[in-house]
């Protein structure tokens, strides 16, 4: 069986699932954000795969490039917030941050 | 003023409210005088309306017709016919008297009177509006002042009563909103062919189309409207907001609540439900009569069980509004004229009763029926006035309540024989609770606690006597009011019942 | 079909350009004149006003694609530009007198105003995106700025927590949405809305894949408009963030999210309706959203949090109009969004104004405000009534149009659920009114001075809320004009 | 089928290291695992003919994001913040949800007839991407710069050291109101 | 006196008391002597006018003559109702009764009520009552009959409760009003049935319509019984008589006027007036109710020691006679008894009032020997007693005798003897208890010296009415029966043929008919329209009433009636003589026993009573009517109203509040969802996997992730649900 679109998509789906799992379970905020990166990579892989097999152009690549840029920006802001959290709460455990509820 | 009479009646109180709102809070007396003036204007205009109203036509008069929102065919359309004129008169009169009755309010005077004036504007608007949208707006506009009037100036459980009133009424009116929209999309303006909110167009079955041709849709809309109005009337089992609201509201507000607001439910049925869905109205005749009978008897029995004077009067309203329903369900001239006359009469009589309860409450600071006794000797004038009101409520001949009740029965009997017979028991039970209360409060040995209660004041008498005169005059000769309404109502019933 | 951007395209892109320019200028101004936040404030305010003035030009324009075909400029875009400029102006005025933003110990005041300018521009772009890439980019720009603004009070535990939750929820949602976008790209082989639309019309995609795509996309979009079940962040963030920011969030990004959804779904997903009944899907979510929002709001005692839930409920109402796929529904949404912006900002402003002196958002501390601060309380009543949807306020008209659109399309059950929800909402809005008027203030209740600027702003919000309830023809025309050339219909 | 073998190699690398990212208790370990994942993805990009992206992935992600992550991990000084697990109460439902999500997507992947029109990998993408970024996608390109600027400003707002003058004022607690 | 003048005079008679009421009510306190002269004077004027009308009809001598006039009161287009005045012979009689007694009571009250703090109010109320009562008499339509019917009820309420500070009075007036309302309920239904069937309230239009087109059987009976219920209430017939004894709480002049002479007779008047509307079945009910009431009242009166209570039961008994007269087909005899009874019963009450005024008690055991102290009172009282006992040559004899004769004839023709027997027994008892009253009060030794010592004859304002009434008690009969004396010039059975002819269809012009004397055989009662109709005359099922279609049947009935005439006349004549003899005998027996018991002491009343403890117990407690009602009607009503109130509070309101509560609960759950379910869900899924009961114990909160999990779960749920759809 030749490696085709479905193979890439499956890998991406696995990455997505792993990312989701990380997001749902990791208590460490930084580790949690790594899960987000996994999801974004899964999406990116899709884009590139589709560009290769469906579109044939480079639009998918361009999108993926933008996503990488935005992921960087997002990571910057998110990590800044984690740092602020660490400074205010003395921890990066998201479980401990639950003052707002009801 | 003459050519915009209805607008002036509706918006004069608003102007008054605006002036009061702009007035510094320390001018309490001036505030009251302005309020009195702002309600006197509609009253005088109402007199003019009464004199100039053409009693020979069923059509709308004093109409004012302007485009309001062009893109949705919403119009500013006012007008009155024989159905609305008595209600307008009632509103103008009671509002004015209630301002006088509220003279001793000294908590947040400014707010009280400006809200009261807004309330009057809303009521006037409901009775004058001929555009459904406009009608709905006025209908809802009353809620706000009412809510605050009960909630701020009310009794101990005012918060509960106010929100209960508000929730109930809103629940009813949102159903009406949906019915209104359904009408809008399925009624054609015969001139332009577009959708319309014009009630007169909605009443013409020839303009109906779309889903309005489906019987089950019509029934659904009828039920929506009916529940909306029934809550206001209030029809059993939607009535439980009423005792709470009445009891907790300040006197003048109870008067307005019972005297005018309850009428809006039946007015809405006659103005909207009946002519717009005549087939459903005829089909709903028997349930309506049964509900009327339940209201009459249930209200009366509940009234008998009360120990709070105001609550008793409140339940008596439930009972008396049952007569209106019964008369409306008769689907004949006598019945419907009796029903509308009963609306008017109940407005005046119950107003007297609430004012009277207010008088004693101001003095004794409670309303427990069992806490009084023998007041007849201490307060002879007050006793006479209250007894007058109570006997009017009992339906004593010579007073207006009798005429309308008798007309209701005469009208309903051929249509709903058994139901009418059962309802007629109401005249016995009705007398029972009233007389029992009379006995406990005014007769018997004097309660020494109340040796120094002052007699009713001139100002209070001023609020009661005009209504009393109306009650008496209409009891002896009811035609002045019947003449106003009969042509329109006969036309209505011809349209509905053929 | 290569569309090469042209400088002249900027002519149709002026308000955004102005806002982004204001952002850069404000940053620059803040760097040059330290500790004088009035400079960035003035720059951004001027920018917002200029953008507002410039926005009216495009109302009647038919759709024109610019900047490489990635952005559409039409009447609806113009309407949202007007809306966002107005929101920006109001937010600026609200923030300027707010202790939470302008308190003595606060830092980065200049950057705060710059971020408002940036977000406003970003929201405008959201309303104009017509390409999956732009959809994602514009969303991300607004989201990133939002995270920062939520955490603006960086020493506040509440604010930090809010921004943390916001960023986690937001990042995951947008990631999931991106995944959905990638699948959509795969199904249709196109990134532009029109390309996707054509492919879908040609039969691309089977029910399951389209359903999955829809749901994944809704994760990202629904999070922006706080739709159940993607609403969870909203109450926490609204409560934790500085109140002016919450006020801004509750109207700005929400409206932008709707703008984005409207353009995306109306343009691209319409042909897919036969394979995936996303209208029903959204109807269910709409019911869930308004019901949940209203029911939970009933139990709140923190006014800010209460308003947060109420804004969730309002998203539910708006969704009703959204799924109608008619011009009427669209007009109703536009109308409602503007009215909602007025009244919700007003209600939040009241909380902010009180927070300055009261230092409390707890409902109990509002006791007797009707007499302690009668005019402000009266205006709050106007906002609350409008939020409930009672005449004669603009909120009623907005709801009326929504319900009318729903009824016209025959979704009667939805309309009934909607009106019943209005009744429920009355209960908690009146809870505020009740506390302010029916509950006696404690004897030692502090005075509640209200900043003059807040007073003025409140009047500026309350007056139209009331007047639009009496005569709304102009606004209705505006909404009608905005959608007249909306080609997706 | 050496290409296939390469794919499987990269895919395995990606997924396995991804699993370690998720499963590792040590955040630093997780971060390093993420490095391998990203590298694996870069390899897959290369397999797909996306040479430019492969390079970008390697440079930006691995060079940028990961450094940022590790930097943050170091700064927060808690390499083992995932305290001893107290059971499976969270992991199991999360695993089920993730599996379901995966299953759903997998169903979509195999159930859909993807419109595979393209015949082969593009030759060199760099030029095309460059042209695209300078023509059609010039606006997003500029827009992304705004996003980056916003991120920069935002990060600065959030973690910039306070001026000493402000610190004293802050002792009384900040912005906490009765809620 | 032209027809117009008669109507105007009648109107003046009606309005003069109203004027008295209005002036005294509003300005009485300011007038000299608190306006008693004004009220009395106006009543005097009314009396003069009434006498004038009386004279006019005396001169005409035609009981069928009637004058009607009215104005349109309600006009709704198709529905109209008129307010009108009807004057005919019966009216003239009633006018005289009402104004005479009222005038004398006014006069009497000047002395009796002297010094009361609400003196002027009393006269005002008397005026109001007189107005209302005259309204009943003068109305020409059922609607206005009902109107004034209710108004006399109000007047009665006000006057019974005149001493309202006494709790007993306050209870009594309520009881009176409510009991009457029960009757009015039926009355009103009867009116409704007739109006619905014939579309008019006017008596004579109704008579004509009902004659030409009778309602089908059941409905007509029902309507008749309904109307009669009004009479039962107002005229204190069993079982609604309970209010009348209590009504004695009112001042004694009030008892004389309202509760003896006039108002209570209104029921009798009403039945007499509306007789053509009653069918035989309804009349049978009337006869039995009347007879039972007559007997019941008399038996209770025997054991009562309170002089006014005893008189009240006597009144009930006498009213029973009158009602029975209506039922057995001698309506004019009933009216005649109403006429005579009005005077002697008013006299008895005023006399008792005079006594009470003197000794300040109503208990007969505390009186005795007042004959010397109060000679005028004694003699007048005695005359009245003789009259009521049916002693020949006094007015009561002639009227009562006519009724007994009618009852006997009824029994003979219809084989319903029970009414006659009960009435006869009542006659004997009447003589007994009336003389017992006289003996206990005026003869013998004073049993309370203190009271006796202070007793004195009343002032002239009180004695003049007594004397006047005594004269009337003697002469009012004219020493002839109702059908053969002067009374027949006024009251005679309706001439249906003439009524039909004068009905709206026929021209209304000729009011002053010269009726051929031959048309009216004085002895002939047969023209009472329904009486000749046989039992099965109205056997059709009750349908709409207007759909009566049996002309042949109707003719047959008429023929049968004509056939029966001669036989009936014979029976009547026989009955008359028998009844006269029997009534004299029982009256004499009653007087004798009374004399033996209370004067001679031959029979010991306590001993007799002791031997009949049960009977005594029952009588002393008035057959337990009050107790029965207290245990059933009152209790049920109160219980039911309590139940309704509770139902309203708990169930109806409860449902609504419950819904509110439900909303709150729901919101609480939603709040829970917000807070816990998210976690709980996650945990719950875990628990489901690991085994029940494990999950919730270890609640781990990781909020943001819980949110995410929930969102994720919802998304998947949505997808799978929609996939399934």
C-alpha cells in the first residue's frame, strides 16, 4: 500500500488526539501549551498534505507558514501569562488557579 | 387640542412626569399639584370625549394616523370606539382620583408621582391604540411603573408581589408578542398589499392569509392571546399574582391595578381576540363560560376565607371579573354589553373599596378583619361610604353593579343554561363574604382600641364621592354608558357570532 | 486568478488603516511621552472617531474584494466598522475614568489604549475576511490582544487567572478550529470562501465530514461569541478581567465573532445545508445557550458575573436570527448587535462607575442605590429593561425583529423558547433593580460619587437606548442598507 | 519504496515522541520530546515536498518556540510540576474523549472521498511561496507582523519588570474587589 | 281621576318616602327634632294619595282595571327593558296597607325611639323601606320587582341591624340578608327562564305570552318553583324562615312594619301577582310549603316565652296561611288575609312594643298583670288577639275562614287533605298561643314587681296608632269574605282573555274598560288560569319552552276545565260551611285550653311539657333548623371557602411558585453544571469505567481543563447525535 493522503492524515489525527489528551490532562501550564502546539502541528500537517494531494499549489504551505508564525506569537503571549501566573500564584499548576467560580 | 385629543390624553401625563422628574426633590407639594394637573388634563379631555363622541356609529373616532416606522409598516394609529371610550373615561377618572388619594405619600415623592403618570400614559395608550405594535408597546410600558410602584411603596412582601406581578404579566405578553408577529406576516394591507400591524385590517377576515388559514394555527394563536389576556384579567388559574400584588401595593396603585389594569385583559380579548379570530371565539365559548363560572365562585369562596380586608377585596375582583367573562361568552348583545358595563362598573366599585380599605389602613395600620369591630359607631360617615361600596359589590339593585351583573346573566342564560345557574350562586356567596366582613368590621361591640380613630377626611371623601355618584347614577339609569358602547358592541357581536 | 493588492485598495480600507495607524502612533506616543497616558488616549480616540466618520461612506457599496481578494468591503462591513468604532469610543471613555484601568498604581496605560485601537482594527478585519487564512489570522489577532487585555491588571490574581483561562481555552479552541479549517481545505481544495462555496455546491464532502468540519469550526467561532458549550471561559474572564475590558469583550469580540460567522456561513456553508443541517445544529446550540445563560444568571450575586451570563444568553438570541439565512434575520442581528452594544456597555459602565467608589461588585452592596444615586440608577434601569427586551427601549425592538425573523421562517418552537427565555431573564435583571430600589441601604452605606465622564458616557448610552425604542427607523434603515448588497444571500 | 520507509520512520518518530510529550511527567523531558515531534513533522513536510516549510519548521519552531518553552520552563523553575499522579480519574476520561475525537476524525479520513487532483509534488516551493507572499498574500503577511507586534507588546505588558516607584504602592493588594 | 293622574299619584306615593329618606339621611341631624315630623309628614301625604287611589278603584269596582305606564330603561337595540308603574286593584290594596302601617309605625316610633342617638337615621331608613316596598307594589315588570325586592332586603338589613352594636343584631341582619339571597337566587333564575322564553319582563305581556304559548312542563314548573323561592325567602317560609325570629333584634316598630305587616307579605303579593306563571305542580309545592310553615310556626310559637319571638313565629305561621292560599287556588283569600293580617299583626307588634317600652323586657314570664297599668295597650292587644284567633266578626275570621275553606275544597278536589289538616291544627294552636300571650302579659299577678312598678301607659304618639290599628282590625274585613265583600272590587282572579286581548299585539288604547259585570261571577274562582288544568297537562319533556306545539291538547284542557266548573262550585260551597264550623270550633278550643292553663291553672303547662320531653325539646329548639344549617350549610360553606383559599394558596400558587422553584432548581443544576458537572462528568465517566461509586469521592478540580473536557464531550455528543439523526 502506497503511502498516500490518508497516511498523512492519520498521523495528523494521532497528533491531534495526543494534543487533545495533553490539553485535557496536563496540570503544568507549560506542558498544557505544548499540547496546543501538537494540535497546531496536526492542522499544519493537514494543510501541507492537502496542498500536496488535493490542491497542488502552495497555498497550503503559505497557510502553514502563517500558522507557524502565529503559533510563535501565541506561545509568546501564553508563556508571558504563565510567567505572570507564576509570579502571582507561585505555581504553574493550572489546578490551583480556580478562584473564579460559581 | 381638539384634533389630537387622544394623543393629548395619552401624553399629557408624560409631560407631567417629565416636569416632575426635572423638579428638585424638595418641592413636594408642587410635585403633587403638578401631578394633579397632569391627570386633570386627561380627565377634562375625557369629558370632552364623552360629550363629543358620536354614539350612532360603530366606527373608530378621533382617529390619528401617522406612519411611525416605515420599513415595517408600524403606525402611530390611535382611535376610540364604543368599547374603548368607557375604559378611557374610567382611566382618566381613576388616575386623577388616585393622585388625590396619594396625597399623603411622602417617600420619594418625585419618583412616585412621575411613575404614576407614566402608568396612566400606558393605560391610556392601550385603550386608544389601533396599531397592534403600538398596543403592545403601551401594554408593556405599564409594567415598569407598576413594578416600581408596588416594589418601592408597597407593603411588607412587596418585592415578592412586584416580581410575581411582573413575571406573570410578561409571561402572558410574550405569547401575545408571538401572536402579533404571526398576524403581521399573514395579514395583508388591502391597499398596499404589504404586511401590516393595523388592527382594523387584522379584524377583516378577508385580509387573512398564509398560516392564518389553518385551523390549528388559529387555535394556537387564540390560545396564545387568550393566555396573555387571561393572566391580566386574571382568569383562574392564572390569578395568583393578583392577591399578592393587590395586597402589597399602596392604595392608589391597588385602585389602578384593580380598576383599570384588570380590564385590559378583557379589553384585549374584545378588541383583539374576538374580532380577529371570531371562529375561535365562538368555538371557545363554552370553556370561557366555564372559566367565568369558576372565577365567580372560586373568587367568592376564596374571598370568604380571607382575613385581610384587602385580600378579600382582591379576591372579589377575581369573582367580579368572572362575570365579565361569562357575559363575553354569551355571544349576544345583552351579554357583551353587560360584560363591558361590568368592566366599567367593577372599575368604579372596586376602586371605592380599595380606597376605603386604604382609609382605614392609614389610620389603624392594619387590615385584619378580625381586628376591628363596631367601627360603625366610631366612624359613621366612613361606614356609610364603605357599606355603599360593599353593597354595590354585592350587586344591590340601584347601584351599578347590579345592572351589569343582571345583564350578564340575562345574556348568558340562553347560551349556557347550566353554567349560568351555577354562576348565579355567586350572588349568594358574594353577599356572604361581604356581609360577614361588614359584620366583623363595622358592627358589633366597639373595640376600645379604636376609640380615637379620626373620621374620614374631606380629601378622602373627595376621592370617593365622585365614584359613588357614578355608581349610583349608573345603577339607576345605566344608559349614559350603555349608549356609548352599544352600537360598537352590537356590531362586534354581529361580526363574531353572526 | 491572481489578485495583486494595489495601493488604491487602501482607499476602501481606510477605517482599519486609521485604527492600525492609531495603534502604532499610540505606542510611539507612549514611548515618547512617558507617564502621560492622555497622549495615547487622545490618539486612539481621535482614530476611533475618524474611523467612525469614514465608515459611513461604504454603507451602500456593493461587495468589492480588495487586498488580494482576501478581504471584502461592502455595506455589512461598513456597518460593523461603525459598530466597532462606536464600541471603541465608548470603551475609551469608560476606561478613562475607571479606577481599574487608570488607578495610580497601574502601568502600561498607554499600551492599553493602543491595544484597544489594535483590537478595533482587528475586529473590523474579522468582519471582512473572506478567506480561510484571513479568518484565522484576524481571529488570532483579536484573541491575542484579548488575552493581554484580560491580564492587564497583572498584579491582580483575578485578572491573571482570567487571562490564563482565556489563553488556554482560546488557544485550544482556535487550534481545533484550525484543524477544522484544514479539513475544509482538504474537502474543497480552496481557501477562499467563494472557492469553498463552489466546491461545496459541486457536491464536495459527505455528511459526516461536513458535520465534523462544522462542529470543529464552531468550536473556534463559538468560543468567540461565548456559545454553549464553548462559553465556559466567559464568566470567569468577565469577572476576573478589569471591568472596562469585560464590557469591551462582551460586545466587541462577540459582535466580531458574529460578523465572521455570518460572512463565513452565509457565503460558504449555505450549499452544504442539504448534507449537514447546521441550521438545526445551531438552533439547538442557540436554545442551549440562551437557556443556560439565563438559568445560571438567575443564581448570581456578583453583578459582573451576572452580566457575563446574561451576555451568554444574548448570544443565544442572536444565534436565532443567525440561522434564519434571510435578509430579515441578518437585519435583525445587525440591529440587535448595535442595540446590545449600547445597553450592555451601559450596564457594565454602571458597574464600573460604582466600582470606583464602592469597591464592590456584589449585589448586596447595591442596596438602596436607587436613592443614593438616583440618576445613575435610573439609567441602569433603562439598560436592564432594554436587556430584558421591554418596550419602550431599543432592546425590545431588537428582540422584536429577531423574533419576527424567526417566526417568518416558521421556526415557531424556537421563537417560543426564545420568548420564554426573555421571561426568565426578567427575573435576574429585576433582581438588580430590586436591590437598588426595594432594599434599604445600610445606614453606614458610603456615598457613591460617580465620575463626571462616566455620567456623560452613561447618558450617551442611555439616551439612544431609550430613544431608539421610541423611534428606530433610522437604525433599521441602516441595518437594511447594510445587508442590501450582501451577495451571499 | 524507500520513500514509504522514510515516511513511516518520520511518522513513527512524530507519534512516539508526541506520546512522550503527553506522557512524560517531567516537563523538560516533554519539551525535548516535543522537539523530536516537531522534527518529525518537518520530515513529513519534506516528504510532502514542502521544503520551505520543513526548513521553517526546523528553524522557527525548533529554534524559536522550543527555546521559548524551555526558557519558560527554566524561568518557572519547576521542572517537575506534575506532582505524583493521584490516579486515573482524569486520564481515563480524557483518554476516552481523545480517542473518540481521534476515532471521529479517522472515520472522516477514511470515509471521505478526498478530491485528489494533484499528481505530484511541486518542484521548488520557495519561489512560489515567495511570490505568493508578495502578491496575493501580502496583506496577511503585513497583518501577521501586526500580530507579532501585538504579541510583543502584550508580553511586555504582562511580564515587564515594574518600575521600583510602583512597587511600594502595590503592597496593599491590587484591584481586588468584593465579588 | 284620569289614568295619567293615577300614574302621577302613584309615582308621587313612591317618591315621597324616598325624599324623606334622602333629606333625613343627609340633613336629618340639622333639622329641628331631627326631622321626625318631616318623615311622618311625607308619609302622611303619601297615605292620603294612597287613599285617593283606593277610592278611585273602589269607585271603579273593577278588579280587572289596570293602569300602566313606563319609560324605556335599557335599550340595546334588540334587548330592551322598561321601568314602569302598574296600578290596579291589588296595587291599591297594597298601597293602603303599606302606607297605613308605615304611617302609624312612623308615629309610634316618635315615642318609641325617642332619645336614640341615631334617631334621624331610623326615620330615614323607615322612609327608605317604605319607598322600596312601594316599589315592589308598583312595579310592572319582573326586573323591577326584583330590584325593589332586593332593596327591601337592604332596608330590612339596615333596620334589623339598627342596634348594630349588639352582636346579636349584627348577626341577625346578616342572616336575614343571606337567607333572602338564597331565595333570590331561585327568584332570579325564574325571572331568567321567563325572560329567555318570552323576551319581556312585563307582567301582563308575560301572562299573555305564557297563556298563548306555555313553556313545556318541567321548565315551567322549575321557573315557578324558582319564583316561589323568592317568596320562601322573603315571606319566611320553611325552610328559609329561620331569619325572621332573629330579625326581632330590630326595634319593635321595625318588626311591626317590615317583619309583620308589609315586607314579609311581599312574597305573598308576588305569588298572587304572578299567579298565571305558576303551573299546577308548582302550586302544589306552594300549597304544601305554606301549610307546613303555618303549622311549624304555630307549634313553635306555643313554647316561646319571648313575646316578640313568639309573635315572629306567629307571623311565620300566618304567612304560611297566605302562601297556602295561593297554592290551593284561593289567591284572593290569601291577599285578603294579607290585608287583615297587616293590621292586626302590626297592632300586636306595636302593642308588644308598648309593653316592652314599659317593662324593658321581652320575656313574658317577667310580665303579668299589666292590664291595669296599660289599659289601652291591653284592649287593643286583645282585639288583635281575637282577630288573629279567628273569632267571628273580627277581620281575621273572614280571611282565615276563606283560606281554610279553599284548602278544604282543594283537598276534596285534589285529594290533598294534608294542607287543610295542618292549617286547621295551626288555627287551633294560634288561638291557644295568642291567648297564652295575653294571659301571661296582661292578666294574673305581676311576676316581677320591680318592672311592674315602673310600667306605665305609653304616650299618645304610641297609643294613637294602637287604637287606629285596633279599629282597622275590627272593620277592615267589612264583615264579608274576600269574594263576596268589598274586597272583590279590588282583587279577583285574572281574566286571561282580557289580558291576552290587551297584550302588546292588541291596541293599548282602552284603559278604562267598562267590564260587564256578568263576566265576573263573584264566587267563581275558576278563572285562575292554571287551576283547571289537570295533572298531566304539561307532560312534554322540557325542551326550549318556546317550541310548545300542542294546540289540540290545550283546547282539550280548556274544555275539561269548563266541564269541571259546576262541580267545583258545589264543592266549594260545601267546603266553606264545613271549614267555617271547624275553624270556629278549633279556635274556641284553643282559647279554652289556654284559659284553663294560664288563667285557671287547671292544666299545668310544665307538667304537660314534662310528659312530652322530646316534643318540647324539638319545639324549644325550633325543630333544629338553625342547628341543621349550622352543621351543614354554614359549615360546608366555611369549609369550602377555607378549602378554596387553601387550594389557592397552596396548590394554584404552589404550582406557579413551583414552576418558579423549578426554574431555580434548574438554574441551580445549571450552576452545578457550571461548577461540578463538568468535573462530575469527567469523573462520572471515569467512575463508570472504574466501577460505580468511585468517581465522585475523589473530586479533582482542574477548572480550565474541565471546561475543555466538557466542551469536547459536548462536541462529540453533538456530532454523534446529529450523525444518528
